C-alpha cells in the first residue's frame, strides 16, 4: 500500500506552495486548506507567519516583510494585499488617524505662520514709525543759517587783516624808536 506523497516531496517551488495555500484559504475549501497545512509543518509555520503579518497586530513585521520583498513590485503587491485584507473598521480607523495627523500638522503650520505674520507686522510697524518720526523731525528742524562771521573764508580774511595791521603797527613802532 502506497501513501500519497505530501507537498514537501514534489518539485513545486516554495512560493508556489504559499500561493496554493492562500488560494485554498481564500476559497470555500477550508477543510482542504487545513488538510494541506496539517501534512506540511514547514508550510503551516509560514502560513501562520503570513497571517500574523497580515492581521495588523504586528505592523513592524509587515514593514520587515515588505523590506525583504524580492522586488519593488512584489513589495507593493504585498502591501496592497495586506491593506485589502484589513477590515472596514481598521481601514476607517487608519484613515481617521492619518486625518488627525494631517490636521495636527496643519494646525502647527498655521500657528507658525500666524506667529511669523505677527513678527513681520511688528517689524514693519517699527520701521514705519521710525521713518515717520525721522520725517517729522526733518520737517520741524530749522535750517541752520550761518552768518558770514562763521564762514571759513571770512575768518581767513579777518586773520589776514589782523596780520597786516600788526605789520603796519610794527613798522610805525620801529620808525619811532
């Protein structure tokens, strides 16, 4: 009497076994799926691991699995499949978490922009006030009109006159002596 060979003895590639197992699990053949897993312990471990990853209870395992994907397309397909298997409540909760995070970022950005706007307005107000005060002082200040006594040329002329008078006086005194 010969036994039927189990899936470990055939030449089906490892990825093919996983695909067969997933197809059986998705279909209405739960008994056939359990029979397949009961006869292959290694495949059972892999399927349980994949179920754990797709269950959403360990998001770090999902990230690790996507990181070890053979290609970018395979990683994308795994992530898409994981999201497809999530329940509506999980998807709604995930959407709300992302929405809350975006709203928090927008609120923080709005607060930063508001503070920046206040600082800029304050700076412009100070600059405007300074320019306004400067213009007001310029209009109120009287122009200083210099009298001819204070001009340098007048002072030079006065000095030359004094020197001439001094020389004339010295000559007069020299004659008298």
